[in-house]
C-alpha cells in the first residue's frame, strides 16, 4: 500500500490494528493486537481519528482490502475535489484562456496533493473543491443558492476536520470573510448563511463524538481502558520541537523523539501525548521564548520565508497580474486571510510541504484568477476603445 499511496508507516500499522479491532468486536475506534488484545488505538503521534472510523467501514461495506480502501478514500477525495474545483473554475472564469489555465493549474496542484498523500490531502482538497464554487455561487446566485451551498460546504468542512484537524479552516475563513465583505444581503441573511455553514461543521463533529466516540469509550471502559486521547490533538509537542528548525547551540532538535525525551526528563511518569504531557511542553516552549527571544524570532522569520517562497512559486505570474489589475479588497482580503492561516501550519511548527497543501492550493487559485481577471479587463478595455 505504501508504494501506491503515501501514508506514514506508524499510521498504517495503527489502521491495521484498528481494522482488526473492528472485525473482532464490531466496535469502532478500538485496537486489537496479539500482544495486547483489545484496547484503545495506539497512535504514536496523537493524530486525527476520522480515518480510523471510516476505513474499517469502507472495508466492511464494500468488501475491500485495507490498501484498496485507502486508495478509495484518499485518492477518491483528491479526484472528487479536482472535478468539483474544475467545474467551479470553468464556470467562474470569464475568459476562455482563463478557463483552460485554471483547469491545468488545478490538475497540477491536485497531482501534488495526491503525491503528498496521507491525511494531509484534505488540507488541499477542501480548498480545491470549495473555493471556486463559492466564488461562482456568490456571483451568480441569490439567497437560496448561497444557503444551499453553505449547507453542503458545512458538512464537507466537518468531514474534512474529522480526517485532519483544521484542514478546512482556511476555506471556512475565506468563505465567511468573503461573505461579510461583499455584503450582498442584510445582516439577517448573512447571519443565516454563517449559521448554516457552521451548523454543518458542528453536526458532523458532535455526531461523531456522541455516537462513534461514545460507543468506543463505553465499550473500552468495560475492559478497564480509557479513550481520552480521541478528544486530544497535539499542539505544543509540535511547536516545541520545531524550535530546532534552525541550527542552534541550545541543544534543541527538530524531532518527535527530542520532545518526548524532554517531557520525560521533567516528569518520567507522565503519559505521552496526554494533556499533562502537552502542559509540560507548553511550559518549556514559553521558557525558551522568554530566555532566547531573538533565536525564536529568527526561527519564525526563517519559516515565514519558506512559506513566502512557496506562495510565490504557486501564485506564479498571477502575482504580477494582480499588481497591475487590482481585483479589490473584497477578493484579495479573503485570499490573504486564507493564505495567512495556511502559513501558520508551517510557521508555528515546521514548513514541511506536507503541512502546506492548503497554501499551495490557495496560492494557485489566486494566481489563476488574477490572470483571468487581467485577461478579462484587457478584453473589456479593447471593446471600450
């Protein structure tokens, strides 16, 4: 499977154990190994949990292998996002050349997203699928059309967040800010749009926790286990070890194992990847910031530089067109906000390309639409002349 679709070996092993647990018990989000028997999922890096529920369900529903199910979920998501984004871009772009450029650009960035693989694909797929359609719907449809879009997009965003935490937050920020800035309708209707959009997100999240997680927790409690890690996502673990992004004389290394060793050196009895573990690394992070502020600022500046480089690469010549043919703040600000949020994954942790697929996708779409806008303006100017 790893040869067909990139996925972390640790996550693949955890999925195998989760599949075995589901097949043995019929209960989601439990693990089974010959050495430990039935227990909670032993995910080494505190990762997201949607795949651990959906993959066993796909296998059970369609009778597929683990590898085929992974292909169906991950590759299928990228393909679906590309199809949706391409249709939306084709409808939104004003010039024929712009339409063709948008399809080519989305195809290229979709291939990159698929090539990166794993749960990170949702960072790019949500942007590719949602942003072109929102711009088109906002421009051509009224209250009913935008309300329907918000309902569907909210569910899509909720699903994406289950698969990868905050994978659709950049798209969510873009949609809401674009809605508020354009101010097409009364505040009552804009509030309704935002409420419907967020309702879809919360419906998916609450349903997952209330039914899936609770069923797993109740079952494990009868065996003397807890499943608290499902509610917890690592943050300070990643922020702390990312302080080692630049070579330094403080002994900070950019590795998961370094963060683990540091926490254990403070409290050898702390359980790894728990809230208590995160508190220890938060304290250490703040200590480094207080003691070596210049070093931390250099770290952040270096990582911002890498993110900026990626933006320039993917927005490409669209940046030049954007400078000469201004689209206005109602378009530029939502893109800027979404891109800025996407950069945070790289600035606060590590500017590894796997974390920046949202940035790649947003920059690509911004560049393409800047080209199309410029081409359309030239056509309009020629007609007026």
